[in-house]
C-alpha cells in the first residue's frame, strides 16, 4: 500500500497557492533533490542521473494522478519551462 492510494482525484484538487508551492520547492524539494543528485553522480554519468530523476518523478506522478493526468501535467510543465526560459522557475528572478 502506498502513501498516495487515498490521494484526491486530480479533478478534486484545489487551486494552487503559488507562494506556498514556490516556498516548498525552494526550502524542501530542491535541497532534497540536490542531495539525491549529488549522490547519483557518484555512481553514474550525469545524463543517467537526470534520466533516473525523470523516471522517478514520472512514476511518482503516475502513482498520484494516473497515467493520463500525469501526462497532461508533464505537458503543462514543459510549456511552463519554455515560457520561463530566462527566469528562475521557483522565484521568478533572472
């Protein structure tokens, strides 16, 4: 049984609080990912570490949202990355 089995249906999610999302990204997620990536590059080339990160993230989204919603979410993230090319994604600064 996973931690997310009882997660809300994606259609039931409330609108995001962007300030809280960005704060969690900066203070919790980014440091944890940096530590994991640093550990990964000790064991494999960077391209493989990035691929492992993407695979883990995809599996996480599928577990929470389901395949179709995860795919849609990732497309939205890709659009967001392109739209923010010259701006830091988590704090809006150049």
